[in-house]
């Protein structure tokens, strides 16, 4: 009889700990970073893992070097896909065309970074 009571007490304590853990996890969510760290761009040619942090920390890129829709550093840019659609439109070039022009152009201008497909697109 004593062993069963000990098991019940252990299960109750374990249940209370689980509930406290869930409440603590939900009550204190992690804060998103001010600037994204990495962005995965899903493409049919192979996904592109863009290391946002390395570009603005290690390589000295400024927000306006890529994001043309913000007026200052305090404003968060819109997602590129809001205007640059998968297909051509009158308002903006096709998403793939805009990314290729922006990324490859910068890599060529700076003389660093990949300029061939496999340098960015993951298989």
C-alpha cells in the first residue's frame, strides 16, 4: 500500500512540474531579434540560405543597400515578396529577377561573394 501512495505522490509532483514548465514557457516567450539572423528563400532552383547577420555585421551592408522601401533604420521593411511577385508585374520586377540583380550585382561590385548558381542555391 505504501508503494502505491509513493507512486501517486511522485506522479502528482511530476504533473505539477510539467504544468509549471508549460506556463513558464508560455508566459515568457523569447524576444525576436531586432534584425533577422538568417532567412531561407524557397526557390524552385534550390533554396537560398541568406545570412542576414553576416551581411550587415561582417560585410558592413546597410539596410538601404537592399531594402529600398524604408526611409530610415527604425522602420521595418516590408517583405520583398509583397511587391516582387513570382511573376512579372507592372509595379515591380519578378522576384527571381530582382534578387538575382540585387545579389549578384552587389557580389560583383564588391568583388566578393558567389556569382554562380551553386554558390547560393542549395541542392
